[in-house]
């Protein structure tokens, strides 16, 4: 049984300033208590933790890494006593502007999406936490309908399926969610019977979340301010669109872009962030059909919530407000899914991503 929850925050920074910050979550109040910080790379804007809770991986969201074109990925050891991070290794992400990294369920592979390069890669992750050179690299090709933002592919995240067989890549530039099969013997990304599925033209898919039971997947579309719901066929990795729903209130006409999407551990509620409207959209999830119903919107008490996270118990939600340099804590009503600000605000410069570790 977990006795504590550690919280790691990735930011935009420039060395020698540290860019990853560690906190301990107070389970009663939701307050984040500072522990330590780590550096070594520039712009560790997305962070993730391996399934065993031993290592953290972070992207270096840059166009040149260690003197070579492209971005990078770094791995850190998580101290079993203090939770502090110690650098282990760095490796090229093989493309510029990496914006998302995930680790498969075996803990053997780090999967990275290069937004700037419109590509994805797989980096083997050793039992010692060291990253090896890419075992797979796939360059996306094509464009979307928006001449300003979709002239080229922009892979925005890479997400293992619940059964760990497939990897799904929402590509903002292509208006597609691409599907690969992850070969666990070689670390290759292999073709699937349904290599991609489209979202509405010009909507720009960004992040993806599976319902905890694995039956449905949900993609938040940055440019369209919508969530597309899919049924999932685990035998083939196929996705089928079942719904599109707005993340904004009716009649809202000001500029806004979605960012992040997460499920409540119960599977009953789904949350998405709006940048511009600066809110968290709250949805109920129909257990049978997978359809969403908006329950409301809650102000994030800040600006530009690029990322947010729920603690493992589903008690709290934390909104990382990148332009107001803070993380705002909300208590989650377990019956209604609604959010109530706790009054706890953590000051951190340019927070981008929050990763949780219960141990």
C-alpha cells in the first residue's frame, strides 16, 4: 500500500538553472511540499516515470542537443528514500522539438514524440535506467488543412495502449492519430491493419487518454477545442470515432486552445484543459456507450494550463499554469467530479508537465 505520493514538475528552463522540481503531496490538504530539484538539460518540458517507480525520463525540448541537430531525452534515478533525482544518461530523440515521452508497461522502452520534426522514436531503457540509441524512428509525412499550423507533421504525443501492444500518436499537423505495434523483442514500431484514423479537418489532435477499462480512447484536439471519443479494438489496435464534443461553453468565441486530458481513476469522469478560456472542462463518461457529457468548467485560477494531473487516489487535480508560474490544487468531489480550489498554490517558473509517483 502506497504511503506517500511524490510529484515531479517539468518546466521550461535554461541551464545552469534546474528545470525539474520534486514535491511531496500532503494527502489531507493537497498541498505540495518542496523536496528538491534537478537539472542537466534545457527545457525538460515533459516528464514521465517508469512503471517500477525507479526512474524518471524527461525530454529536452530543443532543436539542437549536445551539439547535434534534434532534441534529447534524459533519464534520472529516483532516490528510494528522498525522492531526489540523480542524472543517469542522455540520448538523442532523433528529431527536433520533442514534446512528449512515455514508458511502456515493461519499463524497457521510452517512446518519444518530436513535435518540431514530426517524428517518433523508441529508446531502449536499460535495467540500470540508461537510455540507448533509438531502436526505432518513424518520420511522418503530409500536411493538414490549416495553412499556418499544419504545413507539416507535428507528432504531439505517443501513448502505449492498455495492453502495451500498440502505440498511438496524435499528429497535430496531419489531423490523424497514427497507430504502431511495438515489437518488444526489437524495440521496433511496426505497421498495423489500421495505420491511422482521422479527426475533423483543422482540429489538430494533441494528447490521448484511455478509459481505465481500456475499452475507449479519447483525443483532445488543440485547434478544434474538442475531444474525439473512439472505441478501441484490442485485437487489431483499431480506433473508431464515436463522438466529438466541445471543451468550451456554448457561444464562446474568443481564442482558446486545448492542451491536456486525463481520466479520474474511477473511469467515471474525464478532464481536459483549455488555454485561453483557462479552465478545466469536466465530463461524465457513459459506462456503456463511452459517450461524454459536459458537467461544467472550472477556472484554473491562472493562465495557460498546458498540463494538469490527478493524484493516484483521484482526490486532487493540479493545474500547471505556464504563464502565471504556478500550480493550483483542486479537490475532486468523488460523487460529481466537480473541482473545488483548495487554496494551495505552488509557485514554480514556467511549469509544463506534472508526473506523480505513489510508493
